[in-house]
């Protein structure tokens, strides 16, 4: 039993497509955990949002996730998962740029910064489901083990995102925006450098 488990773990770690998509999926979580970790300080302290109104902003995030999931489903009827994923990476970067730039504008406020985060989260709904599906594709015979290892990777990456944004926090939304943008750029970098040349060529 232990030998079989070890063999499955090694197969997961040594399968180029699987580990690439797992890391890409994990970088998505860096951005969302950066938001989860920093948003109480950004909204309550920096923007002065009342504590009993803070939950309304999370409701907007939930609406975004539902809308993004529905959009992903519709896009997959006409396009491959990897193509939708690639578009999602672009949306992640767009959202990260918005989170960085909004606090520098005269329109800076809790609602505008939330809209910027919503753009990132919308991109996440286009990236993550397709990344998970692609990661597990070569491991159909061990989907349970593969899913568990994917969960470990994304939680470790999420924890890293939360740690970094808290370590950099300076009383402004800037660290949150920088980490979110960096996570979007990292997703695109993984796709371009590790996945696209070989693993995704047939889907282009």
C-alpha cells in the first residue's frame, strides 16, 4: 500500500503537465489569499468601512464567482479548456493592474477597489477549473490522489500569499495589489514557460 502511494505521488510530481497546471492553479490562490488576508485592514482601517458593512463586499465577491462559473461553462461549449484558461490569465493580470492602480486615482474607495478585485476573481473562475481538469487528465487512474495533492499545492500557495501580503503590509492597499498582480503574472509565466511549448500545442 505504501509503495503504491509513493509511486502515485512520484507520478504526480514527475508528470510535466500535471505539476505545471498544479503550480498555475496554486498561483491563483496566492492572489485570492492575499485579498482574504489584507482586505480587513484595507477596508476597515484604510477606507474606514464599518465592520457591519464589510460583509456586503464579500457578497459582491460571491456574485462574481457565480457569474464567472456560468461564463466558464458557456465558453467551454465553443472553446477548449486551455484556451479559456489562457484568456483567464489575461483577466487575472488586468485585475491585478486595476488593484494596484485604483488607490492611486481620485476614484479610490472601497467599492472601486472591490471592483478591481472582482476582475481578478472573475479571471480566477476561468483559470482554476480548467487548470484542475488539465492537471488530472493524465492521472485518470488516480484522480483521488491527484485531487488531494492539488489541494495541498493550492493551500501551500495560498498560505504563502497570505504570509507575503501580511509581511509587506504598510497600512495601504499597495501590498495587496502588488501580490495580486504578481500572482496573475506568475500564472501567465507558468503557462508560457512550462506548459504551452509542449503540453498545450495540440489545443492551440
